[in-house]
């Protein structure tokens, strides 16, 4: 039953992609929505809140599909709000992290440490900055790959 509901949601999203402008599709973040549907369906048997979110998202996607090319800015804003609420639930309650989460964090840490070490060790920011960014990117992508391998990415 659940897999059929997921397939129907995927078909509805594909129909939205085919009927709406590409600019609106990018604002709707359909790929992220598909990942969230996948996660909600896997947690819906054990988490009542996930089941409720899945049902709400199902109704919302159906209403988007019915409006087709007549989507307004308020509809897009409402969609983003729903996806954000569901995403924050999955992050807080189920310890999932968005894709690229650690990359962003460690790249900024690497940048700041690269500036500090560039000034202190090399007396040249231009040498420290790329080193710090490179190390931050390496650590962040490694942690993101590890999270994805464990199946904890959103």
C-alpha cells in the first residue's frame, strides 16, 4: 500500500514537471521533494508525525497537480514552507542531514583557519587560503560521503 502511494506521488510530481515552467520547477525543488517522500515513507510505520507529514504532502502535491500551470507565488511559498517543516522534522527527530551539510561547514572552517595559518605561518594570506579551503573541502566531502553511505542523508 505504501509503495503504491509513493509511486502515485512520484507520478504526480512528474506530471507537475511536465506541465509547469522550468523556472517554477526549480523553485519547487522537486528532487528534494522526492528524497523527502522516500524518507517519510520509510519512517511512516514507526513515526506518527512522519505519517501525518506524508499525508499532508500527498494532499499538497495533489492540489499543486490540479492547479497545473496556474501556480501563484503563494503556492510556491506554501510548498517551500511545507517542505521546510518536513525537512526540519526529519533532521531533528531522525538525525538526518541535508546533502552538502558538512561540506559547507568544513569549507568555512577551513577558510578561516587558512587565513589564520596563512598570516601566522606563511606571512601570506594567498598561500593559506587555498590550503585551508582544500582541507575543509576534503574533510567535509569525506563526512558527507560517510553520512550518505550510512543512509542518513536527506
